C-alpha cells in the first residue's frame, strides 16, 4: 500500500470514517440526502439534517433532554415481567435478543418513562426506543404504559407519549397482543382522572401500537415525514396489487386526511407541547397563574391553528384577573 491509495476514493472515504478516541464516528451520512454532517453538529440539531431537514432517529435520552426544563428528569423504573414466557427461538433465542438489546441501548426494554417539568408544569413523558428490537410492544412495554399512566395520575400531571414502533413483539405471541386492550384501559384511566394525554407520532409508528394507545390521544402531533399506519405501504401494495399515492401514510398525508392534528418540527416540539399543555391544564393552574394562562393562550392561538377555541368562561378570566 503506497501514498497513492490515500488519494483514491477508498482513501477519501477513510476521512469520513474518522474516529475519535472513544471509537465513535465523527461524521454521519444523512439517509435522505446522503450529505455528511459533523456528528456533534447533528446532535446539537437534535438529529435533524441541516441540509434537507430530514428527521433522523433520536435516542430517548436526547429527546427527554430536549423536552424537560434544564434537560433534567427522574426516570421511572419499568415493572418486572416474565422475560421469555414462550421460550421463543427463531434464528436466535429471545433471551439472547433481549440481552443484546439491553447491552446496545442500556435500557431494560423499549420504553423509557420520565417525570419532570416543562416550563415549570409537571409532566410525565414516555418514549419508545426503536433501537430496542424495533420499539416492539411486549409485556414490559405494556406494563410500562400502565405505569406511566399511574405515575401521571399520582402526580396529577399530563402524560406525553413519543411513539416509535414496528408493532407487537412476535416473540411473546398473544401475550404481546394482550397489551393493546390493557394500554387502552390505561388511557381511559387518564381520562377518568381528567388529565391530558398527548401522543407524538414519530418515524415509524405501525402495527398494534397504532391500533391501540398511539391513536387514543387527546391531541395527536407528528414529526415531519413520519410513517404512520397499521400495515406498511409495501404490504398493502402486495395485497391490493396497486400503486399507492405519493407520500401515502406519511405525516403530511395523514394531516390532510385528518388523522393527525398537527405536524410539528422537532425544534418546535417543546414550545408546541408547552402551549398545548397550558391550555389543556387550565383548571389545574387557573388559581395560581390565571392571567399568564390566558396570555399564553392568546399569543399562541394564531400559530396553533389546531387548538380548540376558548370556552365562554375562559374569555371572562381576564376580567376576573383584573
């Protein structure tokens, strides 16, 4: 190997595979436009490509840090469940897949639950990790959704769920499908307690997750370009033997059809959630900060077209505050 090899295309590629002292890559290639971005710049942009604005996958830790005040939160442990009830094995033991995913992500399962504050408003957030077996829904995730709802009820706080999943976890068979009605009951518990439940649909959200708790929110937000549906477009095309419309099942397409309330850029997600929660939690903050609640609602109304019109009693709040 001589110096000439360093200026050939393979040699040039080595520049972009440069690694730091920890062995991490220093550059990242966008899967949409193929542009190279310095990894630290991409992390600072919350994994949004600065060239084409493509929303890449983001870890639960990064998402929670961008959501909560000062990037601080307390993690809620997932309940313990039977880890391999069916002794399932395909090309690999299910127990081995769980061990590998835990080593890769550092999490117990495909859900992270956190409690903290968003603009000084108490909040419980649940984030699905697509990096953990495709964010698949098993018993641990189902118990986690119930735990998140119970925590929100205990804290008298709203629940925000960031969904990202390929569907039910096949390694747990019917036990994974049982989580669909169980998580539906958890959502009903929140409604009975009068607490808001907001779902943020990220790429991708499919299968049994879409057919249960992911589409039961009081408000449904979606990130740009997110694939949202029950069966994927490839499966549908093979079934009906027809070509689907351009952008079918993407967030923008579903917004046109009324399936989601708003498509929100990741950089504006924190501000949007804060505005929504202050409107939805008006009864909980009316006595303490009645005037600020009305002021915030009035300022955000032009930007958030999907917000409901204020009730007659809310219009009288400024007079009471004065």
